[in-house]
């Protein structure tokens, strides 16, 4: 049986895999990106006690977040203009409870000039499919943000460096 201490230890051990996304909420969760290329995205999350519901399995909101993020990564990687995306529609089927180390693999099925249509599957550490989803994403040009001095800046995507 997996204990809270085991979950925390496993999460710490996997912290070196992939890279962290520069999104505060995803940093809080501990999401790691493993792949973002040619219309495909793959992310990983080692469940911690705070990700669980009262039945000691992954909370549905955590699973839905992972599906959304993996498909957004896939959609962005399919766009030669390297635009950002926002979720327009997301449909998810929860097939079974998810525990342990979760991996989501997402693919871009089709793109238009303004939209990406994606699908994803979430696997537990035993290789069982726990969720399946489809999503529609709208491409948006990157908007300027403000730095500490209040100046408008465009953030550079460091993954291309």
C-alpha cells in the first residue's frame, strides 16, 4: 500500500525528469513536461497526498487539469507561429481511479488557421488508461506582460534557446 510518505518521496525523486512549466499553478502541482514537439505533448505528475480526494486517489480536478495542459502543449507544438492557446472546449471521460505516477500523452488531430483539435489519454504507473479527453484550443498571439517596473514586455520562450 502506498503511504503519504511514499508519495512525497516518489514525487521528490521524479522532480529531475523533464522540465517545469513556467505557470504558477502547474509549479504548485508539480507537473513536469516531457515532450512538446510536432503536435505532441507529454506531461508527468507524481501524485502527492494533497492531490488526492477522500478515497485516496487522484482528485478529478487534478486529472482534468493534466488533460487540459497536455493537450495545450500538443496544440502549441503544432503551430509554426509559436502562438499561445486558450481552451475553448474540453470533454473528459474518467474511466477508473488514478494513483501513483501519472503520464498524459496528447496529440493534435487537426489544426486550422485559428484552432487546434486535440485528444489525450492519461495513464497510471501500471500503464492502465484512467482518462480520455478531447479538446479544442484557440491560437492567440502572445500578449505583452508587465515587468516589475511596469514596462510592457514580451516574455521569451526559453525552451527554444
